[in-house]
């Protein structure tokens, strides 16, 4: 499934602070913790809690969020389907990065072990 330019633009302009509470709700409703959510966000982006909170307070877009991130070198190991898209086939780099985060949150909510989620190879 190929993303459209409109789809990519919509994702780029989404404000991270509006999606973040949905991530929290998703993982906590499945018995996982905010600490675990922050751990996967830090693994993917390099953002520690204080930096993450600053970005939330600033209401940055996903475009800015990932522009400031130091993407984990093992992020390319995140594969599979999320939101109807096969991650490894997404061509737009920003859309792929957002889907990486979505996939990690999904795996956390589904009860996967942290070692597996963080692709410890």
C-alpha cells in the first residue's frame, strides 16, 4: 500500500502532543506503564523525559519531532503491518519514522517483552 503526498503531509503536520495521550491510553489500558512508553520513545528517538516534555509543551509537529530526534540505528529492524501499511515498504522517511513509533506502541500494548520491542540484537 503506497502512501499519498496528502497522507504524508497530514502526518507531518500532526501535533505530537495530540497523539501522545492516545499512546498513553493505549498502553495503560493494556496494563503497561508510562515508564515503558517513555523507554520505547527514548530508544527510538533519543529523547529523555525532560526533552520529551519540552516537545509536548511546545506542541511540535511530527515533522519537527523527528527532525530533532536521533533515530536509533536499529530502527530499520522495525517491520510489519501498522495502520494498513507495511512499514518496510513506506518510501517517505518521515511517515516511516512515525509508523515506527506507532508499531512500537502497538507492540507494547500487545504485551510484547521489552527486549523484543527494543530490537536488542
